[in-house]
């Protein structure tokens, strides 16, 4: 299996990528926090279709973790990550230390209003400040033609897209489909927290979203009724701690107060054991059975 060069500093990264640009290569970028799975591999594969050089980053960003969240326990599997990236044709890996990303005395943080005040932003204050700060830094460091994100983190991708537009960052943002296990569970690094018993229960999250979508396809348009369909489905097992389950405008993330529409976002976040899992679908779309 081919080896991937690992770059640790911003200076080296810029020098290597400058050579690639001089050679006329287009650069695709896949930012990650490691603990990679096939969903990340699909992002690299998507990037390779139109880019001669695909860069991935692995950086567990402390700024986006709250004081009682899982920064210390977040899974770290560097050897497996390297193998997966090589398998999918990644050209190089940027893997900086915290001190390289945030120099001593660093106090600048990026903040966005509106899109970050709802859904995950409501229950994780400061989370998106950390996401936006690190993503902007990475985009400035890599300067890719296109950066690739997964649709499982729908709110994150929307927030990043707005940041790029508002700040005139010269990069295209691509959002790729959710990658799922055979039983429908959205792939996530945090799935590793689940016990065998919890893993058997976890597909109920996507099944609840499918139930909401089925109700919509049967003609139900009342947003509150659709949400209740999902909540009742998750309540049956009494294992889930629901953070939110909402029908939202897919552009503004504003909760639908009355009538749901085709293409609306149905988003859910819930705790199962130690894991906080998120998922989503768009009303009216074809979803796996």
C-alpha cells in the first residue's frame, strides 16, 4: 500500500502545495478530526474526481469541545486513518499539533449569528465558534480549490458555506451524501462509543426519520404532527435522550411553525449511552428502507 507524506507545519504545507499549484494541479481538501471511516473515504474519492491533489487533515480541534464534552476521549486511530486515506488515493496528510494551529496567546475567534443559534448550536454554546475558527484557518493554510464535507453534519456545512460567502474566501464548498451502515445508521466516529447492545439499538434513529418522511409522503403536512411521529418512535425504546427533532427550512434552519414542505430538513440529535448521535434527511427524498 502506498505511503502518504505527513506534514506537521503550516510552512511545509504551503511550500509543498505551492509546488503542486505550479505544476497546474487542482487541490481538493477533506478536513477531519480522525477516527476515519468509509464516509470520510467517500469524501476523498469525490475530491479525486476533479482534483489532481487531494489533501486531508487530521486535527482534533479543542475549540469546538465544551468543558464537559469528549475532547480527551475522542477516538484517535492514526494508523488506521493513514491506511484508509492511502486506499482512497489521498496525496498528503496535514496533521498539526495544537501548538502549531494555535500559538501561545492566540485570542482570535470567529463568531456567526443566526445559523449557529439553533439545533446543535443551542445545546452546544461556542461549538460553532470553534468549528468556524479552525475551518477558516485550514482553508487559509491549504488554499484548496474545493473543500469537501459530509451532509450528516448538515448545520456545520451550511454554517461553513455562509462563512465562505460572507468573508469572500476563494473556495468552493462541496457537500456529499450521508454514508450509512447496512442497517441505516449514519457513519460517525462517535459510533465507536456504543456498546454492542447500544449499537443494536442505534438504527432506530434513522428509522424515526424515515417514519417522519413516510408520514409526509402519505400526505401529512403539519410540522408538529410529523415531529411527533419521530419522537414517539424514539420514545418506544426509552433509551434515547432527545436533544432536538425538528422540521426546518433547509436554508435558514428556522423551525417550521405550521406546514412542512418538500425539501425541508428533518434533523435529529439524541444521546444513546455515551454517544451523541445526529442524523437528517430532506422531506420527500428517497431514503433506504
